[in-house]
C-alpha cells in the first residue's frame, strides 16, 4: 500500500518568515495530494490540494509543488502568522471509487509573534 | 452549526467494555468515512459508506469493530471488548459524491476514546 513520509515533525518560525513542509510518497499510481490543517480539538481541514497533472498550485500565502518523477510534494507558507500555528498533514491518494487518503505523520508548525 | 458532528466528544471506558460512537454528517452528503488517529500520527482510514452501503473496510477494522449507517444519514461505530490499544481519536468525515471527481471530505471534531 501507499506510504507517506513527512518532514519535519516540528517546525518553529518567526512571524513573517516562510515555512516549508516536505512529503514523499511510495505509490506512483497516486494522483491526488491534499494538505490538511488540524487545530487543537478539531478535525483536519483541507487547505489546498494538487492533482498529478499539475506541478504547482498557489492560493494566497499557500503554495504546493509536486514532483511526480521524484515522488515528492511540498507545502510552502509565506508571511506566516501566529494563527497559522497548527499541525499540518500531507496525504496521497489513488482514485478507486473514492479518494481514500494515506496521511503523513504531521508537522507541528509554531509561529512565534 | 451545519458541520459534521460527533458524539460523545470524549469516552473513558474500562478494558473489555463495549463502546459506540455516533457521527452525523453534513446534510445531503452521501459519503461518510471513519478514521482513527493516534497521538503523533495522521488519521488512518477505517471504512466508508455511500448512502447505507459500506463500500470499503481497512484491514485495521478488526472483527471487534463494526460500523453501520442504516438509513444513509447518521452512522455508528461500535467497538466490542475494548483493548488499551483502541485508545485513539475516532474521526468521522463526510463528502458529497458526484461522478469521478474528488470531493472534499469535511471532518468532524472526533471522539477521543481512552481505554483504562
């Protein structure tokens, strides 16, 4: 089955700095890569996603890149703010009737004011 | 609040007892998913329903686990003869379904189970 590795496990930045979280996946058939943000006491929330036919996608301060050949994808957050502090999960999935994501272990992002 | 709701939010039980959790999806979402999340890990897929039909089950879903969605609306997840290893956050998500496109899964806040 699919295996998703995520690094780093903890990331501490100053407000205004950029943050980068990297993931690798094992199954070359994976074709959909969502990113989730999970705040304390809440379920994960989708923040951005990318499909395998696209190399990069941007939404305001958040961008994702995908390298299918190397089987890795990254989340970039620019101009970080304290409210960006949360646990971020990458995921990879194959469409097989429904998208069932395999999640990474998460990155705890701490943005210091 | 029209999001996914889960009850109870917390459950403490003794080893060997049975527990049942409930998930109410967003109205008119015909797909419902159950995940398990342990500390320091991402969510792990357990099972999903389309309407009342259970379409897929993970090998993580042992014989002690059973999920139902009898009327295609709310769902229940029951764990029989709980073990300490069952301690985790149980997350429910729902999504609409339209053709072959990915439809965003909306997660509930989870039920945290502690087995003593």
